[in-house]
C-alpha cells in the first residue's frame, strides 16, 4: 500500500505562485507515473500535469507555460510549481501516483487527500 501526503496549497492573489508537494511512502518500490489532478466546484476532476518515470511531461492546455511538474525519485516526491495563477485555477488539487506490481493488474492507482488552492482576483 502507498500513502500520499500533499502540502503547499493555500490562498494567493491572481498572478501569484504556489508550489505543491506530494510525498509517497509505504510500498513505493516501483512508482511509474506521478501527476496532479484538480477538481473545481461543479466540475469533473481533470488532469493538470503528469510526469512518467521516463519520458516527456504532459500538461493540460490551460496551464502550459505557467505550471511545471517535476519529481525527485530519491524522495518519492512530485512537485507542481504554479506561476501566474488565475482565479480559474481555483480547485482542490489531488496528487496521483501509479505504482507497478509484479502481478495483475500490473499497476495500482493511488490518490492524495487533496489540497485546496484558491486564487483571488
């Protein structure tokens, strides 16, 4: 089993910055992709950014050029640097991790508890 601990959310004015962190612990022997999702009130949860164990990062169009995802494999931690924040970025942000397993289903999904990001205009 894997536990995810998120930190870094809060209230910021438009144009400001925040950095989210998500540390994985427990059975973290084979972490594949790590990423961040968000869910605004009345909306579906959407992928914000993802970073695989190898390969290119992926961003939703609305955050390209403003957000940067990175990971520290030695610390089993994924980060989301959010710059030039806009009120429409307001949402609960969830950390997501895919962990590989030696048996089917070959991969499990784990979610953080969510951290609120509020951007005031």
